[in-house]
C-alpha cells in the first residue's frame, strides 16, 4: 500500500518549478542559462520593510502571532483596500496567510465539498487547479481566447456555470497572459454573476499594481457592490513589493467566510511569522512611489521584448495590459524540427528544445492549460532580456 494519500496523487508538481530545476542543473554544469521562467520580481524588498522586521525582532515581537494577522497589519490592509480599491472592510473581514497561495489554499479547504465545481478562466496560474483538486473540488476551465485578448467573455462564463458551481476565480492582470480587465469588461462579468446567487467569487489581484499605458486596474467587489457579500478579494506583497520570500498574502470578504479561513490558518500554520507581518505593514503603509517607478521599468521591458519577438517568424505575440509575462503563440512552428534535430509537436517540445539547445528557460503553455504557447517572464534585467530574445530568435530562425 502506498504511503501517499489519494488526495495528493491528483496533484502535479508545478511546471515552472520543473523548468527552474532544469535550468539550475544546466547552470550547475557550467552552462550560462538565461532564465525567463520565474514569476518573481528582480527588485529588492524596500529597505523600510526590512528595517521594520529588524526593529520588530529587536523589540521582542517574536512570540506566537494571532491566527488571523496582527492588529497593526490588519489596519494597514484595511487602509490599502480603501486607498487602492475604494473598498471598506473592518478587521473581522480580513485574514492574513503565508502568501497569496496559502490564502487560496485555505479558502478552498474551508469551503469546497467533494464535487463542488470551481470555474477557472484559462490560461491560468498552474496552482489553481491543483489547489482545487487538493480540496476535493473539481476545476472547470473556461478558455479566454487569444482572439479575445485572453479576456473572459460573459457568454463563455455563463455556459460554464452549473448547479454544482461553488466558486469563480478571477485573475486579471493574469498569469500567464498579462491580460487585464477594463471596468466595462469587469462589469459584464459581474452582470453574469449577479444572476448566479449561489456562486462565490475569488479574485486574485496579486498583479494589481503592474499595469501599463495608463490602464486602470479594477476589482469586482468595487465595480459591482451588489456582489460584495460573495467576493473574496485576495492580494499580497510578493509581486508589488518584491517580497516573495517573506511569504505573506491577505484577503478580505464576508465575516463568516473569513472566520472559516482563519480557522484553517490556525490548523495548518498557526499564524504568519511576526517579522514578516511587521515588514508587510511597513510596505503597505510606507511610500508607494516605488510601485509606479517599478511599473515604468516593467513597461519598458515589456515593449522591448514585444519589439524583438514580433520580428520573429512563427511567433505571434499579444500585447498585454499588465503583469510581467508575455504569452507568445507558437502555432507557426508546430511540426518543424529544431537545428538540434528535435521535432516540435507541442509547446513542451518547444520549451525543452529551447532550454537544451539555446539555454533559455521559459514555461510551456500546457502548464497553464492553453496550447500551443509559451510563457516568458520579463521580470529580469534588460541585458538578460536582450540575450534571451536573441537566442529565442535564433532558435526559431534555425527551425526547418
Ligand atoms: C496569479 C498568482 N497568484 C498568486 C501567486 C502567489 O503569490 P504568493 O507569493 O503571494 O503566494 C502567484 C505567484 O506566482 C501568481 O502568479
């Protein structure tokens, strides 16, 4: 009898983690790999956040934390939701977890019964479907087509909802496409959801601050206040404040739901590291100029990579509104053979040949449930992006 639970057997290891691992192995053999696979800002954590953690440690803030978050951090989160999203919450409507990932994990454990369906617009972040399965739910993919700018069309959403639907997940700006929703597009989604009173909405707003060309971010509870009581608004400090390693995410929603999530939090972690909470409080309450400064840098990188890739025969690249990813379509290269003799039949073949022959790490579209595409993360230096684009262009040019 296997020691592994049936629950875990359905869950795969993250595809981007698998590529990062392969890139590490090549690098360990002395090969210079250009890594465009990791969804992690290359900026440092703001100094004032680090100093706040240091000061908290010296002041003795090193005991067990409250399960749902420190009062100081919850206050900072309440101010953040008001400032950035014009949403009003009180402290009983907020819970803090170990990253946005744990927020979603705990929310699904707290709410999914076996067979409950969770509608996930795809392409989507690799972890959503696995988390849902882990919690006993059933992920239901709704394709957001390239021709529609990778947006969720109301008619597709409507068609995906059944009497078993418990949740709809939203993630705009999106990982992996970078697509974001305008107010009008979000209102159209909200209109569908107003008709389905039993369906809850989890909105993952982790890329909120990464939008370009004067695009205005919006979130569903603010766009349609009549949904406020059914929306779990999730966010965190990982992407906005370059704090991936601190592990802190948070969410806000109706009291009953929040108290259930807090219960799970207490069971599987016992609250989040006090020093991380002090750092996150400082990040949320501190100067916010860095968000715009960094967004301007990401925008330059996006434009740079788009310019380079649009010259490459066989690639078709949509111009995203936000996040730090591009999601080029490679259908023009399917069926060809790489210079190293690898037949490219899928996007997995494409990314594997690219990393083996030209040492550029990216992630296959299959990992995000839409093929044939691959994801490039441009959260890295211009120098690496220049080198990566040149190698990708050469790789594609050499195909026969
Ligand atoms: C869409 C999306 N949500 C959540 C996360 C996880 O964020 P955190 O580091 O806060 O767990 C990621 C990270 O890649 C992501 O892409």
